[in-house]
């Protein structure tokens, strides 16, 4: 199993394989339809429940079978630009007007702040650039990236119509071609009007396909802190909310089928991916639903982001 983390002065690199003992069949699987902003083929991932794991607290960094490779606890005075870069505007500067999803916000630096040891991404009613809302989108591209490992964040999401918070990953180099051929990994997405549902998804192709699944929160809602995680191996990816494994996708289910694939069964998810955090307003994912008339602002609170490497 290849593992690497680029651009980091780390001494923690451990190269080893890991073996998970997932035994029991999930007894409370969440049956819900696959959803996406794109009208393309989709299927649901299989479910395995690791019933032996426990819900981590924000102070508990120990993860069985993993060693911590990188983290941002958001304890700096402002966003640490050694880790993150801001993205700006309506996407036009990146060749994707309205970010490819009919999103209704203009991204600004000022909407990503640090407060009380948390990253705060604020979507607000504010007219900029011809848009009625502002928000923030940050990424670790060119700074922090990984192939494989456990990528997790502990977050509280706003219960507000029209919000689309996301914790996700895109490829560093588009080795297999532009989106979606080099893949996209959505660790957590939510519609702010659905207080008890988050989802994970995997995008790939050509032609474009995706697999997604919802996780229904049982005891509380999205505004409560939950730990959202991806465990990514060469042959399998597992999505978690508070250590509940609600979706598993194996390499037989994903593919690239582009020039550089050369019959590689692990393509496109055998390359470095970086992390993105953002909160869109409106957009296709939520059916274009916009915030209510009395909307002023909403906050996505991120306690930490961590990358672990399998031992
Ligand atoms: Ca923190």
C-alpha cells in the first residue's frame, strides 16, 4: 500500500499495512436515495458496521490502527496559510462559474475566521459581485495532500434552509484528466434544511458516475458536534459519522477509463488528494433552495481537521 503526504516536514511517517476487523452486519442501516447535483448514474454503497468502535471526543486523538500525520486544531489567531488557501468569487476565476452547481454565494476571505479554537465559515446576506450572499471556501491544495489514510473533521452545521456545508477532497494533479475523471471524494455534505441527514459520495468516471449514501442522525441534529471521517485504502473506502460506518465502496465499483488509467484497478483514487471546506448557499445539491427572507447569517463550526496514516 502506497502512502505519502506531500509538503510536510513530518517525522511521523509510518509505512505499514493495516487490517480492520469489521465483523457484524449493520443493523440500523439508513435507507435513503442517492442524491447528487448531477443527473448521472448513481448507486448506493454497501454498509458495514464496526460495532466495537466508540464515539471520539474532540480531545481524543488516538485512533486504533492509525497514527496522526497532520492536524489543524484552529488555535492560531487567524487561518493558518501554511495549511490553507482561500478561494474567491463566483468560481469564474477557476473556470467554473457559480462553482458548477448554480451556487448563489460569493466567496470572500473575511467569511473564514478563527474563534475560540474553531474555524468559523460564515454564510451571510451581503451583496457582493452581483450576488446576494457571501461565504467562504478554503482548501489545502499545494500545501497538504495525501494518498490513503483517515481524514476526519469534527463539525457543527447550521440548521438553516439554503445552506450547503461540505468537507471534501479533490485531486492535486488531475493525473487522469479534469473533473470527474480524476475523482472527487465527498466526506460530508448536508442540506441545511435537513437537520438530521448528512451524506457521503464518490464521483468518478468516464462517463461520470457517483455513489452516495445518506446517514440519518439518531439522537441529535447537525448543529451538534459530530466527527465525519473517511478511511481510504487502495482497495476500499469507508465513510463514518461518529465512527458509524454508513457507506463502504470498493475498487471494483470505481474506475477512471481515461488515457492514464492503463488498466490500473485503483484509478483514479490512487493519487494525492487535498481537502476542501466550504459552505455554499443554494445550489443544485439542495434543489436551489435559498435561505428564508429573514436570513442574516449562518455558521459552520469546525473544531479540527486531521489526517491519520494507517499503521
Ligand atoms: Ca479546535
